[in-house]
């Protein structure tokens, strides 16, 4: 007996919920954390934002936390996470940031590389330009995802 179209499994899963964007930085301590928090803030629930690092640090960079607080985004509860295959599988878009190792390539996932500077070790004044560049890029990505 041949299953009816209604009972046959679909080869491509249907998207459920908002799109997920994974930001991957070298240490998940500055750029990836800032980008994910900016996207989550700007998207207002329309996009899910994750971050991870190819070699995660112990904590989020304090200057990044301070620079984000200046624009009303709180990073104090965030922590660096390792890049896992599960995080990539959950993501519709994977954005690698300056210094991150390449991710596994999966069919149906969009990959972007943003060559932004890693501000780790800089003071707040040195983090601000990176934060502002990430904000511009995040706003552009959000516009694309909304289209």
C-alpha cells in the first residue's frame, strides 16, 4: 500500500517559528555577543539570535558589556558558548565574524562572513566603532530577513 500524500513524510522540514541567526566569533566574548544581542533587541521577537565561539573565552569582554550598555543593551547575563553542530543545525543563517573558524556547511543554511575587527582587549572607546559597525550590519540583515 502506498501512503497518501497527507501521510508521507516531507523531505524538507517546514519552518517553524522565527528564523534563527547564529553569530560565530573566535571566542564568543565580544563581536558575536554584541551582534546577537543587537539582533535580538532590534528584531523584537521576529528573529532568534544565538552566539557561539570556535574557542570560547571564560567571560564576555567587560569593555563590550560597557559599550553595549551605552546603547541600552544588557550583556551582563550572557556568557561565551562553544560552537556546536546542534547550534548550526538550528540556524537558518550563520554569520562568522573576524577570526572565527569556518562552520560546517549544511544545505539550506545561508552563510555570511562579516570581516569586523575583534575588539577584545580594547577599552570602551575602542569597542564603540565595532559595536556601531555591527549595528549597521545587523539592521541590514534584519531588513533582508523581513523581506
